[in-house]
C-alpha cells in the first residue's frame, strides 16, 4: 500500500527471520507495513529509526527498553505485538504507564516446547550426546566399553521412566503439557508450589483442581529425579535454581531448563555438573543470547572439554533456544499476530493474549 495520508496506520515488523508476517485481511482502516528480516540487537540507533513512526511494532525477541519506548523516540507507538510467548524483553511497566498495548502469543509453542523438554530429558538421562562424541572419537574400541559414561557419581545405572519422580517448576501451559507427557510415559509427577510459598511440608500437598499433587519447593528438590523448569523470567525468578538449590537436589537428578536464561544460575550449574553433584542437565536457554563461548560459561566449558581427546564428558546437553520451533508453532504464531493486530484495529483485543 502507498501512503496517502497521516491517518493510515503504520506497522513495522522488525524480525521476520523468525517467521512469516501475515497480511491483515479485515484490518479496520488502511495501513502500511514495513518488514525487516532482522534488526541488529546491539544498535539502538537503527532500532529507533525503524520504529520512530510506527503505530504498531511486531517483534519476536527484540529488546524494547524504556528509552526506545519514550514518546520522544516513538511518538506514534500504540501497540507492540510479540510474535512469541515471552515478554521479559519488553519494559511492560513503561508500556503500561504510557498506554501502549502489548499482546503476545502465550500458547502457540506449548506442545512443541514440552516435546523438546522430553527430548532433552532422554538425551540427558541416557547420555546421548556424550556417548555419541566418544563413539565418533573411536573410544569404544579403545576402552572396549563405554557403559561407564551412563553411570552417575555413585556408580548407579541410569533410571528408567517407571522409576523417575518428576518435579515441574512452573505449571503454566508448557508445564501442564510436560506433566501430561510424563504421565503418559509412566512417570510419577509432582508440581512445585511457588518457591516463596510459606508451606514447609515435606510431603505432597493436597491435589489441585486438576488432580495433580502439589509439593513444597524444597520437597521437589530433595525427592525428584527429574526437574523441569518452565517459569517466566522476572526479577523475582532470577536464580530460582542456584548453588543452594542444587545442593539440595537428589544426586541422581537431571535438570531440564526450557524457561529463560537466568532462571538457573549458569556458574552454579557448571560447578554442580563438574563435581557430579547432580547426574546431568540440559538447557535450551542462556543468560545472554545468542550464546557463545565468549558469553556463556557453559558453552566455554563444553568447548574446552571437546579439545581434549578423551575423558568423561560433562553431563550437559545444550540447544540454541530452538525448543519452540515447529510447523504447528509457526502456524499458531502467524494466526495469533494476525488476530492481535486485527483485534487492536477494531478495539476488540483478544483477552487471552493481552499483557498490557
């Protein structure tokens, strides 16, 4: 569409690299849209220039801080459409104070992230990556057997699903679907109460409305052999799992993080893995993303380890924030951003997607 007047709504999509931007058939009024495949995360000047005249900004992971959200920089900005579930990269309080609407897609990736979490569990419990590396490095014929790679610090063999006690920290959409999959596999599943809960019980609490047993946070740490972390990143959730919590965990436990970087303290996790304080861990998320050997102690440790010819490998599996990525997720994201934009134009915001 060509610009014919100031009454036209200007939409700017900043990160089409993550997924296609739909056409907004049914939009109430006329609009122009500018689509950028990617926008540099470390160049605020470019970011500000691109959304300076926008009424609506469509983003995925692009940080939007108060300085960019100010009326001086983005005088026309009225809505932010997040083509993802997470919202921690946007200053929501500033948006609330300025009256900028923020909508996301909270359930688009629920099933895919849960499935990825289960894949990480199996990879971690069965030491898939570590034994793959040692097999490719011809350690099998040299050692005659690599079975020791699957044993924990106490020489225990890996547990089977029927013997796993699963603890789920964060019982939103992803946590609920992880629980469903774990139950289908025959695992025992417990749901963690909030870490700040006043309950001090050491046995499962009364079941919730869905029939799932709730347990104190401390009980989850002590009893569970698998812990899935699926909570949002907030100031109050940073370092939810750090040195003290890792010390309380079962020595046979594996920790799976599909939430956000910073929920599990990377330095403390590395220490716990090096000493085999826990049996293993997997993470799809990092404090700094994109993660590299220069900004992640976890990746640096894995890279240093790979340079050595032999030896037991760190019981850690990593993926590059890909847990959400699937055909069904993309279909859901495209539909949600379309519904959000059209709903905004008509003054009927989808309540389940409205953040601010």
